[in-house]
């Protein structure tokens, strides 16, 4: 477990390094995917209209339905009159037209098709209203406390609001646990209906920013221009959220500014012990020792200036008493850069060691006596 000192370090980095970054958008945020660390924030909890960035949640629930076996990419979805009535960005579905989940996801991700978003919502929950209930429940589970969804599309609706911070949370959930979504979000140009419907991605980062992986644009007259833009370089993926920018071009410039800042300033380091960890003695256990391992979640987000100067030190318990559960803390791997402690990572039991029973102890004593004789 990363202890408080690592978290304080992240806060100090944010306070000192992010001052040099400026964006025109009134609300913006930059987050690193794996650790969830916020690298830049500007009015990140302002409750604003997200427009079609709303569809990040629609896409997330669709991917979760696929994972749960409720849908497959090949499931045929029938367009209802309600779905076809959406207006705005769409692929002009006709009532009762059928299309696969895969093609509808492509339309939502690439051209922000409102009709396909609602068709998917109805397929999953039975109605758009029921789907919106699921959207708000999932938002609550993710800690999106600034968010209230009123529809599955982001079309203007009274009280339909979220924040840059909340958009980053749901974007992170999507790209962290459903990387397959990239097969759609990285498309620049494609087509549907056997080539009859041409698609060009609304997210210009896909073509013009190195490493872009997605994610979702949005714009209405009242929301202005919004974006959740994701990109990956050198194994680190960043999420740049822009809200209420004055022009479409400015939102992409602001996103590029944040992403470029993140990639130039930070590095994601996956820590492994430099030397083999010695086993820890187990008293009264079914075996004499337990092997310590590094707890999951050992990725460290560091300023690049520190990433090349890391040193490690290990502190382990001399012994533990059985029973030992898998994951029991056994010690600490301390990461330092010069005189600064960067993080303290937990070393834990890699297996379960039950307590020895009286019968097992008796057998062990008899075996020892027999061998000694």
C-alpha cells in the first residue's frame, strides 16, 4: 500500500508543477489512468453540461453488459421510434432497422450517434429512462458526486450536469477496465451499412496527436465545446477533460496542452524488488516460512527528473505467527530519490499458511525423533 507520504508527494507535485500550465477552458482536469492521480485541475468540480461526453457512461454500461454476457458484439439491436427521434448527431437509423452492437458502438464512439446511443440503452435496460437510472447508480458507485444524468445522449435537458473531475472518473473506469473500446475510439475514418454511411471521427486528436487513444467529444449551444481526450505514450495513459471551451479548435488545443504537459513532466514506473526477497519465518505454521511479495498496485507516478534516480530498501518482520492469511503485511519496500522518500510499498504474504494442528505437531515431533534416532 502506498502510504500517506506518497500521496502528499503527489499533492506537492500538483501544487508546484501545474502552475506553469494554462488552458482557456473554464473547467479542466488531467488525470493519469493507472494511479488515478490528478496532475492538473481548474474548477474541476464545477457542475456543467457535458453534452455528448455523457456517452462515456453509455459506452461504459454497454461494455459492462458485454462483459456480463448480457450482450455480445454480434447481438442485433432493433431501432425503436424513440431512438430514431433523437436528432442531433446521428446516423439516421430508421424505425425497426437492425444493426449489431459492434456497429452501434462504432457509431457512438466515432460520430457520437444519438440514435445508436439510445438504441443500445433500450437494448440493455428496456427503456432509456430505466437506463438513465443505471447511469446515475453507476455514477454514484464511481464517486461521481457532481453528476446527474437525465438521458443517455447528452442532449440538452434541465439538470443534466457533471464535472471535469467526474468525467475523468468515468473515463478512467472505461479505459482501465475495457481497453477493447480502443477498437472503436481510435478509428479516424470508417463506414457502416456496407459503405453507404461514411464515418469521420469527431475527435481530431485521433489524427493529429501522437498516441491518442480516444475518447469522446461533445458540443451543444449551451454546453459549448467539451472533450474527454485520452492518449498513451511509453506505457502511461492520460485523460484530459475540457469543459465549456469557446470553440471546437480551442478544446483540442487545450487538451493537447494538458496531455503534452503530462507526458513531458511525468513517468509511470512499475516497481519490482531489485533483489530476491528472503522468506519470513512462520511460528506454529504448517510450513516454516512464507514468501513475501510486493502488493498489487505498485505503479508509481513520478516526475521524470526523479524517475532515473530511484533507490530501494527493504524492511521485513523477523517472524510471524500462524495462521497467516494471503496478503498479510510482512514489511515495507521503501523507494527513495536522493534524500526524499517517494513511496512506501507494502510487502505481503504471497500465500496462506494455516496454523499447525496438535495432530500435525505430534507427527512432526515423532518424525524429528525418529530421524534423530
